C-alpha cells in the first residue's frame, strides 16, 4: 500500500481497493487529478522560490524543495508500505545527508485542513524519519489565500501517529479483502475516476441513491422502512410513502410522489410530464422573435470565468450550421475589454431573452453589470431576460435519468459532443495548459467544447417546445 491508497481510503474504501486491484481499463482519466497536480506544482514552486528538483539526488544535494520521490519501507507486522511525499522541504537539523533534514508538505485546495492532509503527513513522516535518519516533529500544509502562499504547521504528535497506524491497518485489511460496497454518499463519486464503473453496478443493483433527490440519509430511511431498491420504490404507494417521509414536513407527499415517479421513469426509461402550469408555452412566446443561448466556462477555485459563449438564434427553423456562435475570452489582464464586448452583444438585441442551463450564467452577468455600475433598474431589466432551462425542465418533466445535468439530459436527447470524454473540468484543465504553454490548440479545444455546450442547451430548448403539449 502507498500514500495514494491512504488518501483514497479516507474518501472511499472502495476507491482505495479499486486503485490497488481494479482493472485499469475501467478507470477514466480524471481532469481533477491533473488540475490538482498543476496547481500543486505552481504553489510548491512559489513556496520554494523555484528551487524544486526531483528524486533522491536532490536530497543529497540539499535543494530547498524535492518532489517525485518514493520511499519503500516496512511498517509493522511485515506490512510493506511506500510513501510518495507531495513535497519535501529542507529545514535546519541533522540527517544522513548533513546539516539539514527534510519535512513533508502537502498541498491544500480551499480553506479546510482535513484528515486526508493530516494522515498523509503523518504516514510520510513515519518512513521518512528512518530513511533520512532524523526525527520529524512537524509537517506543512501549503495553500493559497488571496493570491499569497499560506503555510500551516502540523505537529505530528503520538496521538496522530497512533491514529494513522490504525487507519493503515484497516487499509491493509481492506486491500486484502473483497471489493467494498459503493459509498452511501454518492456526491463523492462525481469527481472519482471509477464513477462509470460504480454507476453501472449501482444501476444493476437498484441503488436508491441513483434516484435524483435521494441522498444517503433518505436512502437509509427508506431501507429501514423496507424499501430496499429502486424496483420496490417504483411500485410503492405514493400516499403510504408520504406518511413515512415526515422528515420532509409539509412537503412529504410531494416528495413521495416525485421519488416514486422518478424511480418509475428510471426503470422504464420513459419520461413523465408533470407541468401543472404550461411553463414551456411561456417559453415559446418569449423566444419567438429570437434569443441567445449562453454558456460560460469557469475556474471555480479562482472565481474566474474564462470564456463566455453566445449562440444567436433568430428562429428555430435556421439550419444549425448557419447559426452564429461568438466566444468571448476573458483574460485576467483585460477584464474590462471582455465585459464591454458582452454588454454590447447583449444590447445589440435588447428584446432577446438569454437561455442558459443552471444558475451560474445569470449570476455572472449580474456581477459584470454591478462592476460596470449599472443602475438597479438596468440590472433588474437585464436579469429578467435570463431563462434557466435547468429549472424549467425540472418543473415540467421527470426524466428517466440519474441527474439533470446538461450532459446527462442532452446526451439522453441524442446530442453528441464533437470531442470525446469532455467536461467543464476538462475545459479548465485545457485553460491551465494554455496558460502554461500558450499553445493556441488548447483555446481551440475550449471554444469547441463551449460551442457544443450551447448547442446542447439549444437541443433541450427544442425538446421543451416540441413536447410542450404532451399529456401523460
Ligand atoms: S465512484 Fe464512488 S463508490 Fe466508486 S470508488 Fe469512486 S467514490 Fe467510491
């Protein structure tokens, strides 16, 4: 076992097992991991003033920062272990290399120092101590805050070391045993490289957490009440279920009805029309004389939107290839320029509504308007032009899907992205690559991806319009 398995184990036992024994062909490349690596290197490099080198030789030479280095050792009861410290930082002391020693350091995204960071540091220190022949009292957690490098010192006391030893024993037992069950908290799965593999099994076994709106708490409540899988849920009486869902208070019957219908749709593959008031009829009226489709690409950690994409749709009958798509890139040093372009474009067709999927697009434009000192009335009128198709589709339909994300819904409608295995995170990965290499190919990929996102949104709008009169 190694430090990567320990990291996975603190998130999901099954992930640690799959990383160790799973068939690699079932694993999907994760842009999150790659983005993490890039961020990590940049911040470590800044922390060590650029003096970062790789491997054992770098330790012997006494460089300030050392990466890319593995140490094998024996933990206890003949358990072989391997550490892969994210970074070793030179400090005062005495080691086998001379008048200095190294401390382990980890990178942290966000504010919270978690078990994952503490365990990694403690595990690394255990093998590093005997390797460098010097005691390690503390480790470092390195992050950025307000564009400055922040360092937190973690004392690696006996209590923490003991705890980690216990976790390592459990990890060892897990890796030797059968594959653990899928985690109850499926939110963890969204950025996991084994998601596709686990999703297939969850669907086959009828996991309740596959039903949109059912999290780990609701799933265990249902299981305690004898509703153990999606099949049972689909055939359950809505009224009886409502009586059992008192945690949802006044909404219990409404929730019960949605859960049962969602399970029925999921199993049958058939969508269910729920709209009481005809939302889609309103949509048709609003977009009749033309509209924009709008989609942004963002770096949520830096709260930076790096691309705004607009598709001009004069009417539905225009051929897709003839529609005009306008990408506006937003470089940090020229925000004003991009903001002006966006506002000019939006006001060149003042009456046109702006269709988007999810809430971030509207928030982003309102923030721009505020930054440009728009009056309250102007912001209000601009904001009233935005129509969120994600909200609209959820109000009108129960779809036979696990979630209502843009990719899931438009894939179900038959839409295909030009580039394979793409996602918002992959676009962010390309953006990071562009910043490092300045290679235009990455910008082209991002723009193609965003253009496809706009067309996917258009396909959902068409579905809502086409099926607006449908009755069950
Ligand atoms: S997809 Fe979910 S259950 Fe499967 S390994 Fe990853 S986090 Fe665990």
